[in-house]
C-alpha cells in the first residue's frame, strides 16, 4: 500500500516537472517567434518561420546565446538603481547593431 502511494506521489512530481518543461519550451518558442518577427521588420523582409539558432550564432556570435537563452528578463536591480538602457526595446537594439535606422 505504502509503495503504491509513494509511486503515485513520484508520478505526480514527474508529471508536474514535465508540464513545467513544456511551459518553458513554449515560452522559448514564443520568444524566438518575437525575435524573428522583429528581426524581419528591421531587415524589411518577410518572416514565415523562426530563425534557426545556428543562423543567429553565425550572425551575432556569442550575443546569440543571450538572445536564445531566455524569454522575458528584467534586470530589476539595475532598474532600481536608476540605470537606463540606451536601447531598451529589442527593435531599437537590433536597428543599432545592424545599422538600420527607423
């Protein structure tokens, strides 16, 4: 009896972890879709599919890892100190890096 209860609790924990993984994956895909859409807008090109990670790494080098690694980062401590980013929005930053004025 006890072993079946423990197995069921373990199964619940495993299922919860699987669901969390899917949520993280979904967020990453949404972030990649947003990046792709914004990059297409900056370059003036249509975007139908997300940009492959390899292409981003070729274009941006190590910076691509930061683009691919996270969804919504907010540097709370920096913002609390009054720090202001030169390019707080993705599109502004991409336009600057790629030399594409608005």
